[in-house]
C-alpha cells in the first residue's frame, strides 16, 4: 500500500509541474530563432541583450538573450506568433521594439545594426556619473567617513580628465589632514599644484601645512599666488601673522592682518593683534583705533583689559 501511495504522489507532483509549466509558458512553441547584432561598421557586438515579447502580451516571453563573442544569438522554443524584439548594448543607442513574425519551424537569421551613442552624450553621462560619485564622497567626508570618502574620490579620478584632478586631489588631502596624516596630504596637494600651480584650494591647503610647520616665508609666497580678493580662513591668517610678529617682521605681519580685517571685519582678535603690530611700527593712532574696535566687538574678551591699558597709554591721534 505504501508503494502505491508513493507512486500516486509522484504522479500527482509530475502532473502539477506540467500544468504549472503550461500555465506559465504561454509563449513557448517550436519556433527557432537566431541572428547577429553588429555595430555601425559591421563589427560584432558581444554582450548585447535581445528581448523578445509577444506583440499581444508584452509580459510574455523568454529571459533576455545575450550575444556571444561573435555577436550571435540563438534560441529554440518560441510560439509561432508576432513578436516585438528590442536590443540594448553598452555604448550603443538602444534599438526600439520592432515587429517580427516567428514561424513554427526554423526562421531566417536576423541581423540588427546598432549605432554608437554620440560622443557628447557619452561625455555627459560620464560627467553625471562622476558628479554623483563626488557628491557621495563629499557627504561621506562631512560625516567623518574618511576612508570611504577617499575610495569614492579615487574612483572619480579615474574618470576625470587630468586638468580636473586638482579639486579632487585637494579634497583627498583634506581627508588626510583630518587624520593628521600630513605627508599623505602634502603629496596630494603637490600633485594638484603640479597640474595647476594656481589652484586655490590646494594653495590654501599647502599654506596650512607650511604654517603649522613654521615655514612662514613659503606659506606667504603661496598666498601671493592667490587672487587678491580670495578669502582665507581667519585662523590660518592669524597663525601666519603671529609667526611673522614673533619673528619681529612687523611689516609682513601687518599686511596679513590688513587682509584678515578686510575679509573678516567681525574677527575681533585680528584688530587686537593688528593694534599690537602697529604699536611696534610706531603707528599709534592706528593702534588706538584698532584697540577701540576690538573692545567694541569683544568687550568681554580675555585681552580686553590689556586693550584698555594700551588705549589709556596712547594719545587720541598720532602726534
């Protein structure tokens, strides 16, 4: 009895599979198809995707066919009917759906010639892809995911023209600076400046490294290559000015502080240090004015009492 039950079970499963196959394959038949997909010069296109769908039921048809290294494809088992055939291939314009009739026996091979995607479209797509990658890298950098950001920047470099590398190299350098990996940052900035000696973010990044190392003269030389109206972070400018001040190079310190005040008129401490520099240059009227401005902007600053003492010591104007 157990044997007979097993036979009935197997028979039932087999019948169920056959019925399911019949229900899910309304497009099957005895038609055999083949063909070649070629480029504009007749060269075979490997990896092209050919999609067959029944004209009266676009959801019915086999999985997409893929051409071999000779650009050829073949398939046996299509229903005799009118089909829509479409073709896609990387780097080529897609072939929109075309009607074709498949007979129940062997069908004549078809040949489809594809046109290349225009160069301007390729470049536009490439730029869009790179921009998307760079935006992702910038977001990762802002979130502190520095290693992941570097991976995205490096991938973007591979698809960019060399003249566009500096902005990415400067961003790469910034990720290293955040990790205090100074030499790696320096290397990226050097590469950027070799391509574009006046690349602003790279000049400023290299300035920051040089100032922290106490190489104020070279940092000042880099600043001279920046546009005169280029704003630089006040912290960097103050470090550079203090470097010159501490070495008794007052003219250089004052020039840097003048620029700092011009670009950051609300940076209170810049007025204080410029006032000290002006005192050393015997510009007492200017020094007094800067100390007054400092107190106006930051009356509760730690240096406020010192500023008040200087003001009391100085006459209202140069004599």
